[in-house]
C-alpha cells in the first residue's frame, strides 16, 4: 500500500510539472477546484476553504489556516509550509521546512527526507512518518508571518455632467459633420492652388503628361500600379545595407513626386473634360484647378459617407494612371508617340486609275521600270564537215 502511495505522489509531481496552473489566494471562496502550483510565491488557504485537488509548492511559502481542508496531496520542493488545517492525502516534502501546528491533521503519510519538520503537540499524522524531525541538525529560523495586503482604495466616482456640458457635447456632435465638410473644402482648394502653380511653372511638361492620360489611360494605369508594386521589394532590399539606404530614400522620393505630379496631370485632363461637357472654353490653368478640386473633393465626400473602400479604390486608379503617364513621358520631358506600328502589316493594295475610255493606266516611275534584257545571242552555226 505504501508503494502505491509513493507512486501516486510521484505521478502527481509529474502531472503538476507538465500541466502547471497558477495559484492565487481567493477571498470569500468556499471550494477551490483543480490542483494549485506555487512557484516561488505565496499561497494562503483561509479558514473554512476547501482545495479540491493537490497542492504543489516549488520554493514558495504556503499557509493552511485552521479549519481549511486540502482534499488531495501536498508536494513540497524546497518551500515552507505551515499546516494548521487538514490534509486528506499524503504530504511529501524534499527540502524546505514543514510546520505542523497543534490543529494540523494529515490522514495520509508524511514523507519528508532532508526536510526540517516541526510538530507541535496535538498535531496528528494517521499514516506513516518517514522524516527527520530535526532536519539533520540544520537550524532554520521561523518563517515570519505573511503581512496582510492592504486594500486597494476605490476609484473616485466620475461626477455627472451638468446640463450645460451635455448641451455642449450635443452641439459638438451636431457640428462635427459640418466641420469635416468645410475642412474637406479647404483641402480641395489647397490642392487646386498647388496644381495651378505647378501648371504655370511647367505648362509644356504637364500638357505632355495630360495627353498620355487622355489617350493611353489603361496602359499608364497598368504601368503605374506595377511600378508601385515592384518598388516595395526593391526598397526593402536596398535598405538592408547602410550603403544602399540613400538609394531607397531616392526611390520613395521619386515615387512621391511622380504620384503628386501625376495627380495634377489627371486633374488637368478631368478639368478639360468638364469644360467640354459644359460647352465652355476655359484656359488650361483654370481647367487644371477645377479638375484637381473635383477629384480631391469627391474623395473627401466618399470618406465622410463612410465609403472608405470606394475612396481608396479611386485613389489607386488615379495614382496609377498619373504615375504611369509621368513615367511614360519621363516627367513630361519627352512626348509619348504611342506604340510602334507592327512590321508585319502589309501595305494597302494599289489600284491603278482608269482613263476615260475605261482602260487602265499604269504609272510607273523610272526606278520601277526594269531594263529590257538584251536579246539573247544567236547560236553560232556548226561548221560543215566534208563527207
């Protein structure tokens, strides 16, 4: 029977090491379920509480008050345990100090090799005792009592808002959409002003980029989006080494400038289309300002309407088309003439004109007239031979 109990204690130790659970002192608790593990901390089982499981102590301090019950085993590894209540199973201690007060009751075995065990008169151990009461002559001072943890003061109650404060909150909530709307107008006007300034300083360059946006939007959009996608791994690779960090900075700076300039070019094309739709003949700076303002204000309105996904999609399309057009014209420094014609294209068939009489007239240049080959030389007659 003692071998079975010892094996049971070892199994409990192994299970506690594989599946540890934190130990906490609980106030006003009648029954604590599951095993408790104390790693270098403190644990107090108050009077009247029941621990429905085993208690594992590894270098901690445990106090089992009177009338408390541990409905399982207690296993100690170098900790200090004071037992004033009941232990329904075994108490196994390897190193440390075990203090059994006069009200302590252990219904299993007490196994405590190389452990200081102190028993007061009246403590009961109903199983076998395998321990050295003096702990091999080592004098260990008594464990001081655990000081009580001061109570945490309650947080002060938040005073209720007055009627005036509530009125101000309601007014601010009502004015927030209006303020956001006017702020969107301000940002749109600012972008339009910047677009006009850029167009005035670089009119020819902006015209070239705008023509590409007008004539090749799909090609420019695909090139712009592909450029942004490829720039991400390129900048990551170049920023790994200190020498190539300036290169990654230049790449991001070029992308930002290209996207900004492309937005202005797209705004110029949009403004031209608005003027054509209204039947007006606006000057190019005014068209650029109207187009940039319209795009920025539309995106802001979509954001206010909680359609962020649509606003983001519109930014991606406009940014891709503008950046692609900027790259195709090299920031507007050259004219993009479009893709080269295919070499395999066959020339149109030439139809000769007809004269009034209905006969076809064939006109040929001197270069097309082939020289008439000279008449082939007649073969020389064979000489006659005498019979």
